[in-house]
């Protein structure tokens, strides 16, 4: 195996090891040591397998490091998000670019499933990986049980 450069999300971190996931391919790499990483950190980095067995990896170089904040807010989706959801089918995902940078994902779900859907988004590793790909540093989940609307805002710094 050879070195690999990409965007990695830290999915597990202990004092003496960490697990990172490639944000593009979802390939998982176990690090033989932890160079100070924490869960939800995002690295633009180069990793290489540890010889001789090449079953664990090491971070060779870090070009950028940031942390992604997951926010379960009590704010409601914007009026625009609610209007977009009103035109969507239940279960449909609508993706929109934010003014400036970032992205908003709007879901219409059954009204009694809004809380469960919000929890699923917050617990899903893919939410962090998507934020990493979008270069976001904050993911904000808003919901309206009255309308069955869930919005996930991927926000830049």
C-alpha cells in the first residue's frame, strides 16, 4: 500500500489510537497512535500504512484540521425551508445551496416522526462526512413537528 491524501473524519478517538474515515470513499483507517485527534475532527491529510503488516495507519502530514460542531437547535426551519418542504413529497430530500457557501437539506417527514428523523441525522456518521465534503464547520438541525419539516444546515466558518 502507499500513502493516501484526502479528507478524513475522526469517528473514534482514544488516548493511544483513533479511527478515521475517508469522507469521499468511506474507507476506514485505524491509526496506530492518536496525534491529538478528537471525534468529529476533519483532517485534510496524508496517511500511510504502518510497516511491516500495513494493518494500521499513521498520519504523515496534516494540511488542515477543523472540528465540526453538531447543533440540535430549538429553532424552527426558515419560512423558505417550510415553503420548499410544502412542495415536496413526504420522505423527499431537497438540497439547496445557501446564499454564499454551504448547503441546506430539507426533508418532509410524517409529523410524528420529526424528532426521530432529527436524532437520526445527528447520530449519522454520514452527516459529519457530508459536512467535511462541503467544508462546513457547523451542522445545524432545525425542525417543525407542526409541519413535518426538518432542515439540516451545513454552515461554513
